């Protein structure tokens, strides 16, 4: 469900003409040799396809924020204290790669109406 919403946010941003803010990446062929990476990639592709066929988010849901509840900010600076429209989690993050630290309480928050 969270993957699908991220795909919908990306679609909503493109439809609104918003540039940047989401940086998609593809695993390399070497990465896909890892069965966990391959499974996650296949799940992400299915979610993106489902987002095209069965969108659930309104068009003004154009932002998401990934956070570790126990470490780091409670929300993004650009949301100015607004509550998320939808929130998914907790998830476990097993590495320190990226902007979110390794932790057991990762949440993905979707925001509406952010200019």
C-alpha cells in the first residue's frame, strides 16, 4: 500500500508539472542477484502498475516524507506543521544508506495541499 501511494504521489507531481523532489532509482543487474532486492523491486513495479490502474489518492497529494520516529525530525520543514493525509508504518530499515537512518520505526507520510 505504501509503495502504491509513493507511485501515486510521483504521478500526481508529474501531472501538476512539478519537477524534482523524487529521485527514482533502479537496482543494477548485480543488485538484482540478491533475492531480497529482486523481490522488493518486483513489488515496487507491481505497485507502480496498480497506481496507474487504480489510483486512490487525490491529485493534490503531491508530497511524501520518510522518517524514523525514534531518530530525526517528526515531519518535514515544508509541511509547516500540517498533519499527514495518510501515514504508513512502522517499517524496519536495515541499512544507513540514504537520508533515513537505520531504525525499527520508519514511517512514510503522504501530504496534501502543499504549495
